C-alpha cells in the first residue's frame, strides 16, 4: 500500500464541498436563502385551511361530532368534522418544534453546513405536507399534527436558521441587511402561499371534495423544488475571506457591543448576555404576536359599522353587514403582513448604522408609546391613526426577528452564531404561547364581565406596553461579553490574522457585479414576491372603499 497521503473525499452535501471559489459572487446567497424562507413561511398562512378542513366531511357545512365523543375519538374519527380549535393546534406545534429543532440541531448545522441542513429542511417540510395529504384524504387528524406540525415544524427550525451564519459571514459589512433579506422571506411566505392555496383549493374542489389534500400535495411539490434549488445554491466563504476593498473597522470605531472574537455555543448560552437577549426577544415577540393575533377582530369590534359607513357598533350589525366588516378585517390583516415583511429589511438595515442595541431601544420606547396610545385612538374613532400605529408596531415585530441574528454576532462572534441563534429561538416558542394567552384570555374575561367590545382591548394594550418596559430594561443591561469567554486563538493564527489585516488598506466595498446568474437568481424569488404583494394590495384596497 502506498504511503502517500490520500485527500479526504467529501459527500455532495458536505460543508467542504460548498466552499466558494475566489470569483464567486456573494449576492447569489441571499436569493438561495429566500427560496427556502419563502416556502417555510407558509406556516404563518396555514389558517387559510382551517375553515375548509372543518367541512371536510360535510363539504358545504360541518358535520358535528356526537356530544359524547371525546378528544381521542375526534383524532381518529372519519364520520364527523374537526373543530377549528383542534386544527389550530397545528399552528402551535409549528412554532414549538421550530424552536426545539433550532435549539437541538443548531450545533450540528454549523458542522454539517447550510446545504445539508437546507436539504433536510426540504425533506421534513415537504414530507410533512405529504403526510398531511394522507391525513386529510383519510380524515385522520393525528396525521395532520404529526406531518405538518411535528415533522414540518422540525423542517421549519432547520430551514429558518440554515442561512443565518452563512449570510453573516458573507456580509460582515452589512450583517443586519443580510439577515433581514433572508428572514424577510419567512414573513412573506404566507403572503404568497395563502392566496396560492386559496386558488388551488378552488381549482381542485368538487361536489365531493374540498380540495385541501390535493392542494397540500401540489404545494409540497412546488416547495420541494424551490427549497432544493435554494439549498444547492448555498456557498460558504473560504477561511479568512473578506469583501473586496473592505477592512474591519478598528475596535474604537465600532459600536460598543461588536466583538472581533468568538464564543463557543456551550459557553454562550450560559452567559448573562444570552439570557438578557433571550428575554428581549421573548418580550418583543410576545407583544407583537399578541397584536397580530387580535388585529383583525380588534379593528372590527372597535370600529364596527364605521368601517362600512354606518354609525353602528359591531353588536348592532346585521349578518350581511358583519360579512362586509370581516372582509375589511381580513384586508387589514393582509396590509399588516406587508409591514411585517418591510420591517424586517428596514429595521435590520438601519441597525447596521445605529447599532443593534439602539435599534431594540427604539422598538421598546416607540412601541410603548404606540401600544399605550391605541386605546385613545380607538376612543377618538381615528381609524387612520389606529391603522398607522398598528402597522408600525407590526413592522417592529418583524424587525426584531431580522435584527437579532446580527445582535448575536455582535456579542458572540460569527463562528457559532447559527447554533446560538437556534438556542435563542426557544424564546419564540415561549412567546408563541404567552402572547396569545394574554390576549385571548383577557379579552374573553373582559367581555364576560360586561365590558363593551369597543373597550375590551384597552387593558390588553396596557399590559403589552408593560412587557415592552421590561424588554427595554433587559436590553439596557446588555454589556459586552467578558473576554474570559472568548475562544482562544493560537499564536500562529493570531499572527497571520494581524499580518493580513495590516496589509489591507481601507476602501469602500466593491460594487455589486450584476451578472446573468445573479439576475436570474433574484428574479426567481422576486417574481413570486411581487405576485404576493399584488394579491395582498388588491385585497387590502377594500380598506379604502369606505
């Protein structure tokens, strides 16, 4: 046997196989990330299936289950329809397993690389849809929960964090903008998927079928193609790579929290900075998700007949008038989704200029003022200000998600930021329960206590404003990570880094090379985004007809 050294062979999905060549254009990576996020973002739009699925047996109207049929019986029944409250558990499972998957496998993702994680995400998300297809066609609720909720939720977690570390390394000069572009896709997934699913259900519907299982299968095929293309489009920069003409600013020129050192995953999540930022994200998301969850009924119940030009309260409206008001409420929810998306790229990009800590301080201070002012706007009957305030609030909800990966990179470095981000997303899982519980239970308690519907949300808004005060305090307490937690760099590597930095001269970042490949990659994601924006604005136009 020859004693010559044999070069290791790497698998097609391995991290080593996707190290970029010197001429690779970094602007090919964001559309790859968007391709995955736009698909998994449909999780936000799954409510479009609830009403059709609640009539899967009856087709035109729900077939009620016997009064003596228990919860377990309804999981397996094929003779009566599911209740919407049980279908809604799929939504809860999405975000619980998103957080768990991101936390458990974030470290593996850093080792395996984004391509392998993206492929596994596609298999889980689309495979979950296929299992749900079988569940709907055989009318087995547990298969819907298992397929989309559990397995699909795992796909959500891996797909959500797969581009974070990669993008931050490709865009050290624009961390916030880079992660904002990708995470914008998660907010925009429902904007595309919901109207597409609605059209597919109508296309597949027959006198004997609601068209949902066929829609699930079609979406699984479409999403699998897009997600695999996105995963195969991922590349990671070679060690020591920097954008042409860019050099890191000296420590004295950086925002106070930005470090040039790295912290290991197992060390990072034990620091007080991690848990303070965990609380910051949890409180910001709890308040924001509370508003998103109640925005449509809040608008309808507070403004009632005013929305259709009548001086009537919601309780005084006739059934046909309530349908008109509900249409406007749905249009308002669509408008909020646009601000959710726009906020992700706007606030994350702004954070590159003013710093992540200042950006979150703005979220909490401005958010507190807006939340506390909403009841007054409702009392005054100022629909325009009410709508503007909620749109800004939702933009900061989206901006919080997009800014937090860059915040983590500032604190803990870029080496393990994807894995650390995965652990931090458990805050989202907690907020996904906390926010809706605060809103739903207090609203029902207020109405049951005789409080008019127009005032039932006042206390809720003040409580959510109080959460933002706590968030502001936690954010203010965040300080740079103690140097004792930094990974130790050996002397030779440190000397090489110092020599490389000394040989570089500061200059403006090189202009973007708009090659045909870059143009095609961006068109592939912007065409569906543009269609989703058009569909949303067309629906939201009803807001301006009254």
